């Protein structure tokens, strides 16, 4: 790892090798892991409060002066919290910090870094006041890193909009890069003869699901399905799951991967599913689809040589990146070059930069991290 900083090495040694990621139960690493996570988060609290003349040496010592982008994630379910911070430490940190640092990411350049932050629970579980408090804290962290763009994972943007909290800079909506991810990954799965392809978009009533359905319609036969009331009035196709029986390809964009459990009986034999949910389709449901439908379930992401999360994102292949994060990375490059911001830009603009930065499809079987074509 070229250009390794102190924070890189600490995260690599203290967390990447830890019990949650490799199943080890080494007592010698138990205190080191927890003390380091607390140390970094306390350092961030200090950095927010210190004047710039004192803040810069602190960030330099930790290697955090190289942070360019922030990525805010959350444990999709209570059982997933230990994948972000150890269960006991998670409960302690969640009482002290509005959000907390859980790792870093390498952005493909020698010095550029991203910082991964976590909510203590799914954002939907917070009151409006509590959510705004946490978002305000994230804004302060962004200011520490010279207005670093902030990517919002999963349903966070839609939860903010539903609660009438504006998604404005430094927060990046990420919809265009997410759409790019789905379309690029889907193109890898579809056969060359596309004339007879029928695609279902599950969650077609959502902000991303609706855009995916509209983008696919000019070239394919598309069924946009959603169980939410009022979906048909918003231009959706159907709330009737029977219309899914003839769809060989299915894109899942529901709030949670396990939301598809009720439509499993209606899926076609040999169905091919592309999942871009958070939390993702659970391994047991993916296995059920393989066993009872003879189907395949693939996760969607993009990958780029030199990009890496430390510790790795749970379930994602090496060097792969969720679409929502990519748009924040593009925003950083745009601001650095003095070019047009991604905020408010059309899909085609972001899609062009996804291609120009050489992000490629990273399909992986759900429940595994097997690589598919295009990866090295």
C-alpha cells in the first residue's frame, strides 16, 4: 500500500485483522481494537473544537489531513451493528458520538483518502430532531476537511426528504451514480439478444427505482412493481405480483433486501436478480431463490483498481464501491478542478465521469464475494 499513513496502518492492523472480519478470538487484539476506535473518534471531537492552527497538526499526526470525501453508512438491522463497531463498543459510542468513525477508504491516488462514518442505527429510527442533530455533526466534520463532500448510503437521502430535511451540499444525493451502477451491472447480466428481454423493477415507486424503470423502457419491456399505496397514481405499472412471472430479469431497489420475501412465489424459474438494496438481500433468501427457482442473485457495485475500504465493506468484493459513494468522489474531483458541480447535474454528466474515471461493473453473488467478469 503506497503512501500509507498512520491512520491507514492503525485501521489495517487494529480492525482488518479483528475478530469480526476474520473470526479470530485473539485476546491480545481485543483492547487494541476498541481503544483505537475510541481514540480516533475522540480525536475528531477535538478537531471540530480546536482552532485551525492546532487542528492541522492533529490531523497530520493521524494522517487525516489527506481526507477528501466522507461516506456515511448505517447498520441495516440491529444484528448488523457488529459489522460496523463491536456490539458492546457500539452501544457505548452511540451514546457519546452523534456519528462515529469506523474506517477509511483509499481513493486510487497515493494520498487521497475517504473517511467512513456510521450512524448508530438506521436513520429511520431517529426522530427528526435527533436526525438533524447527527446531520449537523456530519456538517462540522465536513468543515474540518475543507467542505468535503458527504455520500449518504442506502435510504438516508429518501428518509431526509420524507422528513422535509433538504439534501444540500455537503450532502450528495448520489442518485445519478447509483443509476449508473445499476445500468452498467445490468448490462453485464443481460444476453446479447435483448429483443425478448423482460425486466421487472421491484421498488419502482421509489426515487431510484422509478428512474431505473424509465431509463430501461426505451430498449426493453419493463414491469415496474411496487406494493406502496398510490404507486399507480405516480405513474407506476402495477401492484399485482402476478405480472412478475414472465420477467427473467429483476432489479431489486426496495428499502431492505428482505422486502422481496413476499414476492418469491411469483418469480420466474431461472430468474436473474440484481440487488442494489441496503441492507442487501440476506444470504438465506438468496439461497432459497437458488434452490427453489434455480435463480441467481447478484449484488451491484462498481470497482476500480487502487480503491479499497479499510476495514472492507461487509459483503463487497475487493476494490468495489457502492454507487452512492462514487458520486461524492466525482464531486471532489469536480471541485478540485474548478469544474461544474455534480449537484443538480443531469444523469449523462455523472455517467460520463463514472466512465472517465474507469469504474467498471463489479457483480458479486449474494452471500459471497466471488468476482465476475471484468475484475482482476
